C-alpha cells in the first residue's frame, strides 16, 4: 500500500470534505458504487404520465424491500443503493411534501422537492464528519406536466425522459435509448420499462417488478 | 501490515462515516461480526401469531441474559449481538412505544417501531464520532396481522416470514427454508422454531431456549 | 508515495485550512480542477448590455442542466464546476438578492451580490471541516451600468470585460482577447460569444448554447 | 511494530468508537485489563442475603481504598479496576439511588440501578472522545429478594449467584463453582466468600478483607 | 519524504496551533509566502500626509483588483496577499470603524483600528481549525498626526515611516531607505513612492499604480 | 521508531482517552513523571495534628514558589509537579471550600474536598482534548480528627499516615516507614518530617523547608 | 527523522495537550524558544521602586514595538516573545485591572494580576485546539511594597528580585546576580539595569532602551 503505488488518489478518499488533485470528491464516487449495487430501478416519462418501476429480489423467507415509495398523492420515487439511506431520504421527502402543503396550501412541484433533496445531499459532501448518502433517487410526478427527476448522491438534479439506475443498468439504458420516443402512450411506456428492467436482471432467482403509474388519476402501484 | 498487502479495504474501515472504494461502509460489516457472535435468535410468523425464541447460554454462576424482550403489550423482540447495545436499543424501543401510546392514544404498529429504530441505527452509520450498534433486532408483534421485522445494524428493515439471526444461524435458516410454509398453526410453528434453534446450538453446555408466543391474547413468555 | 517523491506539496493538500510551504491553499487549486471540468461558460460586457452564455451538453435521455440562472430581475449568472455546488450558490445568491430588496426596498447591485458570495466562498477556505466550493460563478447584470463579475472558488471577485470559464476555455478566451472591444453593440457581442463558445466545444455530440441578454429591458433567455 | 506483524487488531484499538474486523471494540478489552489489575472482589447471593467482599491491600503508610461502597440503605457495591473510575461510578450510583427515592418515594431496585449504570457505561463505548471506564462493578442488594448484579465496563449487566472479579479471580471462581449452592445460609456464605478470596491473594503482604452482609436488617460492614 | 530528510520542520507545519522546535509557527511563515506573491504595495508618511500606493496588474479582459481600499473618511489601506482574504479584512476594518463612530461619536484612531485587526489576526494563529490570513495590511490615516501602520498576518502591528510590501519589495524598500527623510513634502513623497514601486515591477505588461493621498482634506484617490 | 521496535506501548500514549493493551492510561503515567520532577513535599499525621512540609529551592534572584498552600482555615496543602497546574488546582480547592461554607454554613471536610478534586482530575483522564494534571496534591486538615489525604493526578484519593511525594521521595519515604508510629506527638512529627525531607534534598544549593502545623489552633506556617 | 532516532520526544510535541514520556509538555518548551528570540527585557526591584526596561531594536523605516506597557496607574510590564501574543496578553491584563477597579473600587495587586494571567496561560497548555502563548511577561508594580513578577508561557508565576528575559539574557542575568543587592537605591537600580541590558545587546545596530520607573509617584516612562 505504501510502495510502488500508481494510485495517486489513494490519500484523498478518506474524507468527504476534500478534493483530490483531479478535482474529484472521491468519497462521492465510492458512494456511487453503493448505488450500483442496489437493485435496478427505472423511470419513463410520457406526455401524459410517468412510469416508475424497480426490480424486487424476493428471497425465500425475507420479503424484498419495496421499490416504489409513495411521497405524496402526486409524487412517487424509486431508488437504488443502501436501503437504510433510501429510507431516510424517502422519509425526508415525504415530510418536505407535507410541510409544503401545510405552508402554502398547495402541492409541492416535483422540481422543488428534488431540489430540496439535492441541497440536503450536497451538504453531506461538503461538511466534515458526515458521509454522502449511498442512494440515487428517481422522482416521478405529475402536477401539470409529468416530470421525471434524477437526484444524484452528490446532490445534482437531472431532468430525465427515461433512465435506469442501479445494478447492471447498462442494458436497460441501452433499450431505453433505442426504443424511447417522446410520444409514447402509457401502455407502450409500461411495456418499454418492463423490457428494459428485464434486460438488467442478473440473477436466476425469481424476481418481481414493482411498478407505479403516475398520471392525472393519481398513483397506481402494482407488482408484476 | 504496510507491505505486500492485498487487502485494499484496510484503510477504509477505521471510521464509520466513509465509504470504501467498493461502496461499502466497512465498520458496518464489522458490526455484523459482533452480531454473528451473539447467541442465536429466531422468529416465525404464522397467520395467527408470531413466535420468537432465542438460545440462552447458562453458565454456572452467572445467569444468561434474557433473549426475549417485551417491548409493549403487543410487541416483543429478540436480538443477537453486544448485550449492552441490545439493552440500549430495547430501552429505546420501549420508550418509543410508550411515546406513541401517549401521543396518539393507540398502540404503535410493529412497522412504525421498526422503522424508528432503523432510522436511529442508520444515523449511527453516517455521523462522525459514533460507531454503529453491534446488534441485530427481530421484532415480532400482532396489531391486526402478525408481523415479524428484522432490523439490521445499518438501519435497514426487512419483513420476514421466518428467520434466524446470530451465531451459527445457517443450520437454523436451512431448516426454516425447508419446513416453513405460510399456513403453519401455532403448535407447528413452535415445533419448527425449536428444531431450527437446536440445530444451531454450538456448545455442549446445557442451553435453554427462551420463547415468546405473540397472538391475539398478548404475549406469553416461557423458557424451555 | 513515501519514497523518492519530488512532490513536496503532497502533505499540504489534505486540509483546506492550511498553507503549503509555497503559500498556496492547495485544496483550492484542486477545487479549480473541478471548475475546469464543468461545461464552458462565457460572458461579454458592452456599454448597453451583458451577454452570458454556456454550453449545454445534451445527452439522449437526460436533459442537460441549465447554464443560465436568473438571480433577480436584473441579474443572471452562468457557472462552471460541480452542478450541486452551483445550485447551492445560485440559491444563496437568489436569497441574498431578495433579502436586499426586502431590507432596503431597492435592487442589489451586482458588485454587492458578488462580494457577498465571495465572502461566503472565502470562509470555506479558512474554517476547518469544510471544503471549498468546486464552482466558478460569472454574474452579469445591469443596474445603471452593465457589470460582469467573476467569483472564484476562493472568494476573489474580478470585474471583467469579457471572459470564458470552465472546460477548454483557452480557445474561447483567445478569441475574446482578439476580437473584444469596448464599443461592441449587442448583436456583435452575441456573435462574439457564440464564436468564442463554439471554439471551446470538445465533444462531437450535438451541443446547444444557453444564452441570456441582460439590458435595460431586463433579461432575455434563449437556447441556440 | 510495522513489520511482520501478525497482530491484525493493532490498528483498531486506538479509538473507542470503532469495531475491529472481528467485531470487537478493542479499547473495551483493554479496559478489562485494567479491571484485572484491580484488587479482587467477590459476591455471593443466598436466599436471605447477599455477601460482598473485597481484598484490601494495606501498605505501610497509605491506607488501602475501601472495597465496600454503600450505595443506599439496601444496596452496596464492590468493584475492581481503576480507583478513580470506581469513585466516579459509585458517586453516580449513589446519586441515581437518591434521585429515584425523591422522584418515586421508594427505594430503587438493584436491577434498575445496575441498568442505569450499564447504560452510562455503554455510552462511553459508542461516543467519540471518551474512553470506557476501567472498572467492573458488583452490586448487591435486598429489596424483596436478594440480588447480585455484575456490571461490565462495556455496560452489560449480568445476574449472578456468586462471582469473583479483579486480580487473579480464577481460583476464587473455581472455589465458588465447586462449593456454591442455592441453599447456603448466611454463615456458610461468609465462610465461602472468605475461602474464595483468600485463594486469590497474590502477595505475601498482610491483606485484609472488607466484607458487607446485606439482608433484611440492612447492610453490615466489617473488616476481617 | 520519510528518508534522508534534513528538513526538521516538516512535521510542524501542518497545523496553525503548534510551535516548531525552533519556536516558530510555521503556518504563519507560509502565509507570509502568500503575501510575497501579492502585487506590491507601498506607504510613505510625511509630517502632513500619508501616501499609499499599489501596483495594479491589468490583464486584457479582467480588471485588476483595487489596490487602495477606503476604510473611513480619514483612513485608507493597501494590502498584499490573497485577494479574498484582503476583502474579508477590509470589510472587517470598515465595520470596526463604523462601530467606533456609532459607539463613541468620534472617528477611530488609526492605531486602534490596526490593533483591532491585529488581535483578530493573532487569534487565527492560536485557535485550532483556522488558517492564518494570507494578507499583509498597510493602514494610512490622519487623525491629528498622520500614521502609517503595518499589520502582519500574525497580528503584529508596526508603526512605519515608509515601507513596501508584497511581491519583489526589496528594490522598493532599498529606495525608501536611501531617499526617505522625515521632512518630505507631499509632492516629494508621491515622487518617492512612484519611484519605489516602479523599481519593484516584475512583469513587462503595462502596469498601473493606484495611489491615495491622505491629508487634512481627506483622502484623494487616483490611478497613474 | 518504525523499525524493530520492542516498545509496544508507543502508539497508545498520545491521547489521554485511550487504554494501552495492558489496561494503562499511559498519558497518566507520563503526568506522574512531571510529579516526580517537582520539589519534594511531605506530610505526617499524628493523633492531634497534621504536619505538611516541602522543600523550597531558592535561586539567587527568583524566589521559590510557596510549598504550603492555605486552602481554608482548617485545611492546607502541599503539592509536587507543574507549578501552573498546582496553582490551578489550589485555586479550585479554595473555591470549593468557600462554596461549601456558603452552601452549608459549615467547613468542608478534608475528605469531601479531596474527593471533589479527585473527581475533577479523573475527568481529565477520560474526556478527549484535555491532558491530565501534572500535579500530585497532599491535603492536611483537622475537622474533628486530623486527616492527611493524597490526591493522584489520575484522581485517586488515598488516606495516609505519612507520605513523601515528588523529587527523590524514596529516601524520605524510607525514613517515614522506619520511624513513623501512630502515637507521635507534634514535636516528634516535626522532627521526623524535617529528617525525611532533608534526606531527599538532591542539590547542594541552599534549600529551605516550608512547613505548616495544622491542629486545633488552626494552621501555623513557617519556613525553616 | 524516522530512523535510528535517539530523540524519543519527537512524537510528543505536536499537540499541546499531551505529555512526553519524560513528563514534559514539549509544545511549551518550543513556546519558550519563541520567548528566547524576543528582544531582551529586564526588571529590578528595590525597597522603594521597580525598574523595568527593554531593548528596542530600531530599524530604519519601521519603528520598534514598545518594550514598556502601562497596565494601570501602578503597574507596568515588559515582555519577550511574539509581538502579537504580547499585545493580546497586555490587553487582557489592562482589562483585568480595570475590571478589578470597577468591581472592588480599589487597585488590583500585582500578584492578583499576575496570577490571573498565569491561569489564562495554563489553560492554553491543557485544552486541545490551542497553542501556548509564545510570550514571557514581567510585571512590575507598587501597591504598598514594590513587586516584580515573572509569568511564564506555561502559566507559572515567580516573585523576582531582579531578572532578565528574552534574547541572550545570560550576560544580563550574570551581571544582575553579581551586582544586585536588596538595598539598591533607585539611581543604582537604573544604572544596574542599563549595564545588564547593554551586556545582552547582540546586534551592532543602534539599539535603544525603553525604561520605566515605578515608585510611589506612579510610573515614569522614558527611552534612553
């Protein structure tokens, strides 16, 4: 470890609050490794709805954690990464949404919510004595237009048309890139998301897919 | 230690608040080692009840610690890991249950309680200057449907049908997988849990089994 | 790493609050590396207006982050660096501008705003347990005279006539130096800024340019 | 120290708040070493009373510290380990007992008191910037049934029939195991505890034994 | 770094709050290196006035930072070192001057102001978790007699007749030593300060000189 | 230091809040080294009085620090170790004695006072960011029976008949052991303490002895 | 530094709050090195007055810092060491003296003042995150009897008849030892202090001596 090391980044990755000579926050890159180990999630946005879905790995005696988290009547989320970190963020998102309702007597927009979470995550990459969250969140909601927003462990927020996150997301993203178009209807979007997720399944165990359809009627959650 | 080391994770395991290059919180994995040294515990959920049980290692002059902890009139817990950490968490769980009763004039659900504990545990993996708890909790309760919930030292919460935790839990889990089914009646569940636990006994000392039957009549605790 | 090292600065770069023997705050230089990875931004000041613009890297399914941030009715900003850090600073700038309006019943000057941000950034290079921000901000505004102000990650504020920041900014700055003069009209300034930015485009992907024209009529934002 | 080291635990023992790869809190094991250097103490529980006793090492001009600490009218303690740590814990125990009396107008149970101390000790193994206490406490009391409770430096609490702690406790514990039975009367218990302690005396100096008999009449303290 | 090192101070320079074996606060010496990189400043005191001046390095598109900072109606300052640190200290000086006016209904003396800044700077060399400021301040003012005061990054305050600070100040100081006398009139002082500063110019770029004349009429600022 | 080191304790002595593998708080042992460098002090208890005395090393132009500290009308102290630490503890003792008088309208007992100081010293061995005190205190007082109490840097309190502390205390303690008996009258005690202290004088400089006689008449201080 | 090192203290000098194996606080010894670099100061006490004096090193364009600091109408001080640390302590001493006047309506005694400063300095050697002050203070005053008190960076306070501190103080102290006697009159004391200081002058530059005569008439300050 202390000899002939070509890995110059080694000494810069043990604290979240410092940069490496390359300008990276390496702890954040390690947090993204935790994300890549989490069960695959996926989202697709159509002109009328957002579809969120995630692979649920059933083990024999222990039930798999939910992949779809209802945040408010008009917003759901899927996530990939550490389950306990996800729970903490989902709880925070739910509380923010309720605070917004109580303060302004209206629903929170999906963008406002994602930005609030992003700010909280960014703070965990800048203040000493904390680690970044090992979770990537994908918010889908409809308040006016459907929105699909990706929140990175570092706090960056990205508007998405369609995206897959977590374990082995490359095949799913390839399918999305090839087959997604902006005029998909709800049924095609569901078909696409299933196809994408199934391409990312790595184990031979029976795996289920949790799915949520968010449209003008609210959120409809089911398991395939 | 400083030469020819293949173990790259070495430098990342001395602080709870950082990730290893693989995206793991290694202190948490070490905490799980503490769990694996704790006396074996087990839980089984049937349509009508939850059975919790744990191996109690009697030494000659010192009484073994209780393996069944009553949390509230409808919830009990067994745990594996550091005894002092277990006591701290059990105390916290009891207080949360009472706070819920006083605040809402109703019993806390088993899920709410497990999530509250999970949140507390997650926090101990993210904030500097704390170590994770070296204890895994298994909550069993009946408020409506019977529930069996496993809370990991990292704060993740899992719904279980049947599970064994702690020392040498593999044989017990094997038996559970083979013999558990969702229609067990209470007597068969008790028989199964005893069989599972006995398969995990490692010492030749006389060991007892603490057991709790949680059903509509409340909690019945005994020692076999 | 510990032998035959010519790099004397090595031990001085792991904490933001110390100087290297050369009198540098090396963490700050690493933060500037993060800036140099951010999508290129550019600003030009004319006697009548300020033009801000930035390259927006479209990926197929994920929309690129905005390069123009409206701060107040008379101030906009572009930035290069970490997206989450940028969001945090942009939010802060917006709040400062509103606080000024509410406190003094008048718009904040661009200089006052840039200095307030600079102070906040300087603080992150002097107090332990924080990292510098990995973002360089370019504020453009018109309150009386047009102003173009660059705020460095270290907190220094520079008055600019024209400047490009972020990834591969050298070609853009070369063009600005050659072609900028203080009597440009708005149309020529827009032409110049486009030319400058296009010279800095590194990828062969389709890239767009976000642009803002800030003059007596307010801020006009568009995408080319 | 840094070469050819087989001792993998080396790097994990310099902070109380981290686990070793084996799941141990090594600072706690070192604290137990301090306990093993403290003068031997012993306790025996009979159906009617608890006997506590400890070896008091007289030096010529300096009086040995007390081995029996009266906590309340119905509880006494003996301890092994660092004298100053013992004093701090004994003082805390006395205050807890008085707080209980003032709050509930009744005596504190021996279990409640031991658990309160255990909680305090556990906290010193989990929060950064503190070391564990280097003291093991043995509480004896009678409030209803006689109780003998051992509190470990890590905060674990054990119900005991009879136990010896501190320096060279093995011979004493051997004797206790061989000769203790649950029907001892007070006189036999005193005889047993003396025999046990004398077997653990290591020096040839004159050593005395402090003894306390806790029964329905209260606590009777003497020195043999 | 760990072999054949002659540099004994190496291990003592990574924290501001410790002394080296030679009794030096090495971080402070590094901060002075930052000062020596700052654009040259200069001050001259005559019986009737104080002249402050500084070299302003114009770059083509970015305006050079001001070298003269008005602190109050009767005090100005020039500085050499990190620009953001300078801004922070100048802002503090301005606030202190106004606090004095509001509290005592009179102007702050130049000595009081310099001592207050010195105290603040000293504190940054003694308290952990902070770095010293990388800026040297030169205050000139007239309240009764003209005063020229140098404040070191370590907090020491020196009364000066004439002094040059910052980059390549040796030639300037040589000229001051040779040509300064206590009876200079204002015109000769201005001539001297220009001569001194021009001798310290290192680049071949066009460089300007910011100058301030502080006398009974107040402060007159101009650029040569 | 990094090679072939036999000294296993090396890494455990740089923080007060951790134990060495042997169960020692090594910083405390180093603090005792500071005690052993302090001028020798001595105390003798008789049935009627306590005598405290200490060697006062006169240098030519600087007066030696007092060796006898009056704490209250009935308590004095001598100390060995760091002078500034001694002053801090003596001041604390005086304040505690006055607080006791004001709170309870009676004099503090010597035991209470010594225990309060001991508690304060113990805390400095357990909380991070503090060093232990480098001073050993010897309190003598008469409130009812004469008491002589030794307070160790670690916070342990010892009842003494006669004891010498500080530099070269072995010869003095040898004499005390040989010649002390519990029926000494005041004159013999004074003679004994002088003989003991003189045996410990190491330098050839003229040294004086500060002495205090504490009996029913109060405290009589003189220098021999 | 890391090989064949005989210097065992090496690892113990980087934090103020720990002892070396020899019982020394090495940071304090380094602070004393800073004292030994400060311009020489001197004090002499006579039956009627105290004389304080210090060498003032004039440089050509920068005035030397004052060597005599008036603390109150009856107390002055000279100091050797870091100028900014001296200023901080002198300011503190002045405030303490005024607080005493306002609280008790009488002048502070020289001993009380020196002890208050000593306490403050001691604290800087015991609490983490601070460095000791690099300044030695010599207080002279007359309130009743003349008093000359030396306050060490570690906080120890010494009563002096005559003493020289700072750079090259050996020759001065030799002269004081040889020629001082307790019956000096004021004129002889002034002559002695000049002789002593002149023997310690190391440079060939013109150096002045600041002097203060403190007697029943107050403090008379002049420069020789």
